[in-house]
C-alpha cells in the first residue's frame, strides 16, 4: 500500500522552533514586561468575528476588506472573518461586554492575525501582532503615554537604533473636512495623470493618494496642499500638547506631514516607527487616534488611540536570543537508579531549578550527552555513590550524587546552586568528588 502524501504547509504560514520561536517569545516577553509597567491590562478577544465588525471599522473600500480578509460562511449561514487586526474586535468587546464602565481603559494583547496578501520578508498570511489601546480617553496625554510605551519597548528590545518615530496630525473633524476638500480639488485637476489605483482612491478615499508608492503619483502627491493650512486652533493645540509631552519624556520624533490614515473616523495623532533595516516595508510599529471608530459599530462617540506592531518584524531586528539551557542535568549512569533519578529531578524542578535528565540510551554515553546540553552543573548518579546502602531503600531515601565537570563547578568546589539544594554527606575516594543528599531528604 502506498504511503499517503504528507500535507504541505499553507503558503504564508510558519512553524516556529528553535531560534525563530525564541525571537517570537523574546518580543512577547518584553511587551508583557513593559505593558505591566504602564498599567495596561492584558485582554483576549476572539480570533474571528462577524464580518461586519471589520467591514465597518476598517472600511469597505480598503484593500484589507476588499482583497485580504479571510471571510467564510459558517454552518448557520453567518458571515465570519478571521481577524486582520485587533482594534475592531476590542472596540466590539468594549460595547458588548459593558467595558464602558471602566473607561478610560488601557488594554494590551497579542496573538495571530490573518491577511491574504503576497508573503514577503517579515510578512505572512498568518502573522502575529502586539497591540496596545487606550479607549475612552480624549486627552493628548493618552497619545503621549502610548508613544512613550512604544519607545520604551523598542529600547527594551534594543532595536531603537536606526528607528525613527514619524508623527503627524490629521486634525479634528473641521480640519479634516477642509483639508479633504482641498485635496480633492488638487487631485481632480490632475486626474488624468494619476495611476489607475489613485483615480479609484480619488472617488473613494482621496487621502490615500498621499502615500501612494506609484512613481506616476509622487509628483502630484508631493505638490498637494498640506493639512497645516487648514488646521483649526483646537487641533493645533492638541498636536502641540502631544509633541511637548514627547519632548518632556525624552522621546525623539520627526514630523511627516504626508503620513495619513484614510478613514474618516481617524482624528488627530497618526504615527509610525520606521526603519531602513527591513527594506521597503520599513514600518515596525504604527497607530493613531480613532475617535470615531466606535460610532461605526453602533456605539456612542468614544475617543480612543492605539498602536500595533508585527512580532515577526520586531523579531527580525533583535539580537538572536540565547538558547535556554538547564541549570542541572542529571545523568543516570546506572539503570538500577532510574527511580532515584526521577525523584531527584522531580524534587529539583519543584524547587524551581530547571533540570533535565539523561536516563536512556547507552549508559557509557549518558554523561557526555548531559555535557552537550551545556548546563551549569552535571550530576552523575551511580551505584558507587550510594555506598553499601540497599538499592531499594536508596531509591526511596538516599539521593547520592557525584558532581561532574559543570561549567561553574569543578570537583569539590560546589556551585552556589548545589549549596542551596544539597548537603555534602561524604566523598567518593575514586575521584575525590563529593556525595550529596538533597536538603530535607532523610538519611538512609
């Protein structure tokens, strides 16, 4: 009978093991550390939502909704979508779970997100994001806190060198409407010279023309009117408060007047942390204020601001994390002492000591295999170390161990780790090494 064909991994997905898994974990671990420092609560929301959650919040005309979402009909006939980002689901939960009572609410989460797009460096169809949001805070101080959090995270990861915070304001409703009208007039005057995609954007989402990468569009976009010519005094004061807050916190930033968000619910602050170390796709973290988003989901006007970052992209920038290694490896060099080894290893782990055991395969090679794991200490279990004690009794009571040549412990000069957990009960004359008994274990 022919062997069945092994299913292939889905394009744009990844299996993490070894260094790739360590990079992923290092980013998440740093994010968890920093979000606790800033008082952001950990939250989890479903991986899939009703399609309307994303279609309304992200926008029907965006590439994410029109081309990239994984949407399917379940057995009940409902249209569901795998989340392409976190913000919409968090806003839905804010409304349906009654979280308004806790506003302003500082939230942090991480996990997989899904977009059907062309896989490229650092970008997958199932990828992972970290996400931080402040919902229910209208003050510019919330924007500042989120940006300082992001800046500290990048410093914790040691990837801040060569990363620049680009900052812009989209103004308030009055500012945005006036600027949008000026942009439409400008682009209408050059419609025939725009790329096909930007001609479509002109009718549906004209602000997106400003960040077009098409060479045909760049001269026209660069000559477009700026938002500052249409800024209300209130919007100008808000942006000034954000920039002063960043200056006070010691966070460097630069103005990018062409940084935009196309949807109407975005207000005031827009930002990206960018680097040239990832090629053309240089954004490692981005976000902004979305004061009108919750209204699109049927809720009241609710100010909010947030950001997200790709774990894979940050993982590519960090230094390779050091592989985890056990503190102690127990080499059972006598099969009669298997239960002694089990008891010893279990006791060490319960005391919080990372411990591995080598108790199978060739007896002669077990010590060498233990050394290859590069622990602080290798402990060798053998009959000689137990003296004349009865083996059955020794399995239960006497934990006789001989020190091997660990990196930090050679011969009778005990490592601090061993002193903490063992008492010296004798010497083994053949090697001049010491015999240990785990603290608290009764003498045989």
